[in-house]
């Protein structure tokens, strides 16, 4: 194991206020962070030199403790989506040899000791993926997510406590990946994150691919991060619902072994029906139906595409429940 150095990747799209706050939080890091790469994914207008200079000044930490943190900017003419934006950021820095890579939403704000805690957890556990404890920025005492779990019915959930289903993988809003995991998954044709997903469930797909190859995951309970949540599309937008349902089906098609599909088949079918019923209740039937139809229409294409890759076979990595009851939002 190396020194525990970390390079961070943050995809930026239009929201200068969020990205600036994200960088200000990263500048308070107490240990392993050595660089931050901002991927400007087709912002309108594009990032200007004054903003880049201001962010570089913040990360130089001229009047605060700690070594300077390097800033790199990857400017893209078009919005390539969250998945491919992170792929571009990782590709730009992976040759520099960091021990770990932090993938972070621009609306997520790390605490000063978070990265140090995540690296220590990785080194102690040997896990290739580390999940921090993410809380809501507007209510820091309320859990936003402690990583992802996937039920046998194919429903993905953000874990709300440490025993809320088996931890499958980190959420893409804030995740630490060991270097060998990044290099391994980057070699796949679709990239570290599957660029076809755009946004939503790309972290689930990456986690399933990593778990199928034997990489472990661990939870760093003391690594706290605050998250605004759904700042790009909105928590309940039509587009968010469509992409979640479509991409979850694609992730299952790619990554479940034939045996696991047979074992969970009836639950997966019932889960799709339950998802439609829930969409009616929430007034999102059209978006949900469109997402599911798009997902099912490409099922065999994704199934064939992943045929040569390792697939998840261990049902114990899934939550055995059909769904996970949620308490009402305290807001």
C-alpha cells in the first residue's frame, strides 16, 4: 500500500455557487488530498479564467495549514453527462499515480478529516471501495445516505443507517476508489462509469462490476460529508425518474449472473410492477413507464454486452427484502 494520496474529481455544470462551496470544503482537508480536477461538462457559459484563478487561490491554502492542493481543469465543449464527465477526469489524472481517487458531486462538501478517515478505513479493511457517512446539507443531523443497497426485487436504495441492508457499493455522490479498482474498471469499453447511463445508477453499475470481480467495500462512519441532493435535475423531476428506472434495469441486465437472475426472477418481475404502482401514487407514471420501457427494450443488448465480463452470483450481496420501508421525510 502506498502513502494514501488522493486525487479528487468533481464534475461541474453551470452551478458556480455549488462548485465553489465544494472546493472551499476540499481546501480544508487535513491530510491526503493532493489534487482536485474540475471537469467542466459543457457549462453555459464555460468556466472563465477568474473563477479558475479564484479556485486555484483557495486550494493553494496560503493562509491556512496544509500543503497546497493542485487544481486541474478539464474543459468540455458539450455536456457529456455525469458518468462520462467523471471518466474524463479520472483519465486525465490516473497516470499521476495516486493511491486513491475521490469521486465527488459538486453539491457535496467534505469535512476536514473525511478523506483521512476514508483512506484509513481502506488500509485497515483492504476494501477497494469506501463509503462515507453522507448527511443532508440543509439538516446535518439527518442521514442522506450511507452507500447503496440493492434488493432482490431490483430496487436500489440509499442506506439510512449502518444496518439498513447489506452495503453493496458507495453512492456516486461521494465515493473513494482504490487505484487498482479504477485501473481495472477503466479498461472496460464503457469506461469506469458506463458512459451510456449518463446519470443515475452509474454508481450501482460500477459497484456491481467491482463486486463481481472480488473487490470489497467498507463504510467509514466517521468520514462525514454534507450533500445538497439532486441539485442538477431536482429530486423528483421527470428526467430523474426516467433515468433511474431505465439505468437500474440496464445495470441488472449487465451484471447479474444467469443463476442469480433465475433465483431472483419472480421478485424482479414483481418489483417492476410495484415500481409502476408506486409511480401512479407519486404522479410519475409517464416518466417511470418510459424509463422501464427503454430499459427493457435494451435488455438483450446489455445482456450480450456483459457476457464476457464477470457477473454477480452471490445472492447474499442483495437485501432479501422485497422493498425497504421508509419513514416520512421529516421536512
